[in-house]
């Protein structure tokens, strides 16, 4: 069955292997996972594909394809797990539309959804999100033409031939049927994900099945938050929630968890080097400035990334100017104030010796989509010094890049694929020949772009969900693209027309709302050439 394999490039460090069926995709996933090939960093199975992330310095694309073609795709056997009754209140916004599409009444839709048995095939999109196949083949409906910006946690939905339950508030394009009070993802449980591959699900209408409602009265997750110690660096101002970030949590795709971490990784690394920390130590990511903290002890910090005006307000009332991209020393009682940057979006604030943060799955980063990691930093919080061993304060050999302003046009290199063949020549021309404005609806999950001419599709079919990477340019039916950033979903259901080149990924996270982007396919320009005026 290996003749069915097709390979698509997804950026410079990932390959999308297309098998043609769910069983073949899971067989390929099992085969690659069991082979333990050096250079493969992560595998993300999906409806008909496996996304293979790899290290090009250890494994070539040609060698990777050869290994994949040697795997028997007929050897997959369905794994069986537990059976779950999921209580549902059928009040979804799309209930009427789905019923009309299927030619049923709403009552028939609710009845057949409850009579069907759903089996978890794979996980993705977000931690705890299970893609479930149904034994009722009639459940096959298209996604929404334009995804919603926010879908509440617990929403029961369908799209294509799959059913699913949103584990957290997140954007999404699935059709909403109802909601459940059960938590799909809970780090306090022995198994954080309620549903894993092989499990079977039966949906129970809460208005008719009181036993299902009783089962939903589970212990609330999270527990009580520990009271922060009284000593450290007190946050005296946080106009917008700041976040703890490091280099993320790679290697957890099997739990539906993406890497996350700093949006501008280079700036995080630079901040740590300026104060002598290891490059991946946790720092504070501040968006659009408006942040300040006061220390109760001598401390050395550095701010990099978006160039905020910096001011030290001393305990005796003096105001001293400080510099971005330089180590700054504070005495006990001093306050460091970050103003609003004229360029870029995100500033990274590192503390010499590191910050004491409770890690989740091995990382201190906050994933805003998956709701993993420490809570956002607010006024009154205390930043605790970790006092870890550090090296000498380092001055990086190169100057920080000049970041774009809101009125700038930013040139961004893009590598076409894996699904450029889903778009017309006019669609590709629209992607590359016009300016795209960064929408105010952008976030750490992705940048929403708008332009006068939309990207035209040649193939209007529903794309089965498949793995995605940071920098992927996904195009929903509206033709207005979304560029995935650090907190992107592990899998997505709209075709990816291209992937931003690796040398411009950090730049993406610094392009402010209102700025314009011009994509250049296979552009060889130097990475330092960031903006046009």
C-alpha cells in the first residue's frame, strides 16, 4: 500500500506524508514511532496524513521519504480503550444549520447523535481535543466558511466525518451542536486528557439522561493557588497581562500539546545572555509595554525585543533613563518601568539568576490556546527570583534588528506548500502581489490578515484535519489568511498555502497590528532587511 504515499514540503523542517486514509496514516505513525529514527523530532498523525518534524542536519528529506515508503501501511489495528458517556446540552449555535444540511429535523439530529458511537482516532488541535469517527456515516458536514474567534470550552462539535469536544476556549471552525460540563483536559488527573485514541464515546442528552448529568459532577481541577511569597519583585503595573515564556515544550504532540514558548525566540535568548542566564531560561513577555516592577533587593535585568522606553524610579525619588538591550542594575526599592514601544510588539524581560516558575510538562511557558502553564502576570503579583547559577553578563556580538512600526510594510519570505495546489493561479497571485494588513483580532495563536482581494481556491472540498507548524499560512473559505504563531493548534482543518521561512519566524511575532505584510516566495533577501517605509 506504500504506493499511495505522497509527500509535501511544510517549511524547511517538516514533511507532510499523505496516505489517503485514516488507517494508513495511523499505520505510518506507528511505524515511524517504532523505528526510532534519529533526526525525527515529532510526529503528528491526523485524518489522512502524518506531519513529520525533523532536524535537517541529522536527516535529509530524501532519506526520510525512503524510510516512510518502506513501512507497511496495511498493518494498523484499531486500539480499544474505555467507554465514556458524555452528557450534552444540545443548544449549539449551528444545530439548526446542521440539521438543514443533513435534511433532518433538529430532533432527529439530536437523536441520531445520541444513538451513534464515536471512537477516538487521534488527538490534536489543542490538548485534550480528540478527533472521533462515528459509526453513523451520515455525520459528514463541512466546516464553517469563516472560523469563530472564540468557541467556549466544552463545546460539542462536528466537522467533516469527525466529532470533537473543545477542551478550552479557542478559535475554531467546527459546527457547534451543544456543550458538556466535563473537562477534556485536566493536569491534576493521572491522565490529563479525558479521551485518548481507542476510547469510545456515547453522547447523552442531559435533558433525558440524569445519570449522565450525575457523572459530570467531577472534582474541579486546578485546586487552590498557593499564596505568592511576600518577597521578590512586585508587579506595580500591568496594562495588559504579561506572560512567563521560555523556549516551549517540544515533544508532547502525543498529548495534543504544541511547543508554544516565546513568540520572538531570538529576543528571549538575547535577554538571557545579557544577564548571564542560559539561553532558554524563563523570562517575562510584555506586549505593547505598560509594565513595571519594584524589587526588594539588588537585581540585574535586561529588556530586549520591542524597544520600550525604560525608566528606573529610585526609592529616593530620582528618575533615571535606562537602555534597551543592556543589562540594568536595580537597588532595593527601585522600580523599573517599561513604556510603550514605537516599534514591534513584544518585549522580553530577563532576571539574572532566573525566575521561579512552576513548570507544566517541563516548561514555564504559558500556552494561551491550550491553557497550559502559569497564569498571566497581573498588577500586585510577585516575581520570585530563582537565584540559579549563572555565567558572566554577555553583550551579544550583533545589534538587535530594527523592528517594524504600525505604519510599515514588512517583507516576509514564504515557502509555498504543502497545499498550494488547492488554490488557483489568481489565488497565488493574490497572496504574493498585494499588501496584507495585520488585523486587531491577532494573538499569540495567529495573525489574522486582511486585504481587498481574497485568496481564491481551486478546490472547495473539505480538507481533512492535518498537522500544522509555526509560520503556516492557513486559508479558510473566506480567503483571508491566518498565520500561525507560537500557540497555534497542533492540527488544523483549512489548507496551508505556504509556511513563513525560518529566518522570519521571530519577526512575525513583532509585526504590530495595523502594519502591512508583503509575502515573497522563495526570496533570498537577508533576514536583517525587515521593513520598507
